């Protein structure tokens, strides 16, 4: 007998340029965890994958700098137009590769920081996050002159150079997914927790003094409860902020009032927090993850239909 079909819903609670919080309702842990894993490991982004070292006289070895270059988040809106290098058999390298160069020589007596703002990008749609190219990149100053405002930029540090040290590298950025390497992960974090269902025992609460009620409210490190001075009652303020720390339950036991509140986890409601690295907008990450998950489910359903058909043919022939 087929189970009841679920109709999951997704409601966005908070959305910024770096973070999205949403509620996923009407499903179970298997789907919630599958979505979380897809967000981390299956959403394509672009990252530096190949590094050709022409000159490196810095204090860091070639492999160290190449690894740091790969971990710099790049804007990845172009990833939807690109092909995975292991899936593409054509001759057009622009379908898979984006060229990025790094050419810096220090001629100053001061130590110079080489950052992501020194990268020379061939495609302005594939640049480091918060990209503010230096004068050396834009051609406003000589290639070996030090910018006067170097200490004020916000680029990602790659290496430090002393006088007469140089780095000259040719890089190739490619499309990939976090399952292959962490540098392609679009998120810094993607977590979920069960939404709490909180019930106050009003009969027990009425036996507390005003001071005890305030102490109970303040026992929680997050604003789950609030004390209403007009009605002199403890009310539920922000139940979604509860972190299952159990502090309010401990406080109730200390006051000799076990069962003052009852907190249960809703097993079909999940509070997601997804923080982007900057490669993609948070909402784009979630939408792309849902598309990937939908495609995987369609493939699974197709395979199951084939197996069911083959099984029916075998038993039908008996």
C-alpha cells in the first residue's frame, strides 16, 4: 500500500547577500539531509584548478601558493554556461576554462602583500569576491610599483614579498563541485535543526513569583521567552531561536517545578541556515540545489520503474 504523498513547503525567514534562513516543512530527515548534502557537495561553482608557475622567488613553495589560489572564492554565475572538463569532448577551451594570471614583483624596501586583487582576470564575470583590482592590474601605474592604498584593500592574502621577490603564475579556473574538492563548495556552512514545539504549563507557572518568572525567562541564553509586565505572564517570544541547550529546563528543576515547560522537536519541520562563500548568492545556491535534487530523484524513479517493469515481465513469464 502506497504511503501518503507529502507536499513539502519552503518558507524564507531571512535573506541577506551572504546568508539565507528558511523553514522546510512537511518532509522527513532523509530529504532534509539530502538537501543539505547537495547544497554542500553538488552545486557547481568555479575555482582555480590548474596553476603554471613561471617564476616564484617568494618564501612559499609552488604547491602552497597553488593551494591558496584554488581556495579563493570566485564569482560563479558563469558556471551555468560552462561544461565540466571531464564531460566535455570538444575543442573549444572557453567552454571549460577561464584564464587568470598573477604577476607581481616587489621593488620596495617594505614587505608587500599579494592579494586576490592582484589577479588579472580574462573574464570579468569570473573574478574573486569583493574584487577591487590594484593599479598594477588596471594599468594605472607601472607593473612593479606599490599601490599607496595597499593597506586599505580587502583582498584575500596570497603571499608576502620582500624586495626583488617575484611571483608569476598562469592559472586556469574550471567548473566543479564540492564532492570533488572543497574549493568548489559554494557554502561556508549549511546546517539544519528541528523546529521546537514549546508548551508552557500555565498552572505551574502561576505558582511562581514575579522574580522567579523573570529569572526563568533570563535563564535561556536566547530570547525564547519574555515576561509581559502588564499581564504578569511568561510568554513564548522566539521559539525558533531555541538551540536545545536545556538551560530553561534545568532552571525549572532548580526551582522545584519540573514540567514547567515541555519542549519537543517537530520531526517534519527543519530550520535551515546556509551561509555562502560569496561565489553564488544564497538563494541561487538553494534553488540550484533543489534542481540537482529533483534531477537525482527523477533518475532514481526512472531506474525503479525499469526494475519494476523487468520484475513484472519475469514473473509474468513464469
